[in-house]
C-alpha cells in the first residue's frame, strides 16, 4: 500500500519555541494532505486540509497563525507549531490522499510533541 | 457528514474470526465505506474500503448490506497484532474524514 512518512517521530521543546513537522508521501503524489491532532484516549480531530500550491483550509477553532501549514510540493506538507505552549502537547498525524476513484487516505506514523 | 455507529468495544479469541459491525443508515449513494485501524501510539492504518460489492484483501473482508445502511469488517483469523481501535468512516472523493470513537478490539490469547 501507499506509504506516508512523518518526521520527527518525537519532539520535546521549550515553551515559546516553534516546531516543524514534515509529512511526505513516499510512493505517490498527493494533491491533498490532511493534518490531525489526537489527545490521549481521544479520537483524531482534523485540524486542516492542505492543497498543493494553495492555502490550507482550517477547521473551526484551529488558529491558522499558530499552526502554519505549507504544501510546497505534491509529496511534502509541513506543519509548524509556532510559539508552542504545554497545551499544544499532543500527537500530530498527517494523511495524504491517493488520487483515485475512492481517494483513500493513507496516514503517517504520527509525531509526539511535548512542550515543557 | 453521514455518521456511522459502532460498538465501543469487542473481544475475540485468538485465531477465531471477528466480525466488526458498522451502521450508516444515512449513507449517500456516492459515499465509500472505509475502514481504518489504529494501534497505540501509531497513525491509523488503512484496512479496506468498498462501495456496493463485498471486498476482500490480504488483511480483511468487507461485507456491505444490500441497502448499504450497514457493513461488517471481517478478520478471518484474529491474532494478537489485530488488537486495535477500528474506525468505520464514510467519505466521497477528496473530502475530509470524520473519525468517531471506533471499536476497541481486544484479542484474548
């Protein structure tokens, strides 16, 4: 099946710093990528939809100035958490939509962010 | 978004078949039925998807009711590695996925 990678898998940072998370589709081109956040024992919550070459669409309640998304190519999307605070600590997961009849989404392994 | 309803949890014995149900009574004609599963501290893993006909792949089978208002994911022979949260999600085209609470499957050795 299609493979999506994320880097880093785990990051610990100090409050106030910015963290960049990369999401890559390794064996297919993805015009659309999605970013999710998951808190412990909760389900995935969509943060934003990222389309290559255009601005991301954010879900209600997600601060676009805090969570910067760049989808610079058909295989790479980045999420930057700016001025991170402890409440931003979470499991961040990306997915890439493989073009086709069903447009199945394939997910990355996730990035565990801990803000001290 | 059309919603799905799944049992919160299920248990099954190792090496036995598992039938995970999903109700989606408000499914539209163009919605695909997708199943994903998530192991602890990992991203969701694609399992299978279908539209109208039953589907088989190396991981599982998907049985879709004739009226499409329900479906069943079938794991033919459960192993301990199949213990996960299973999500049944409806989607069409490139639209976003809405994750519910899924079914937590426990495999008993």
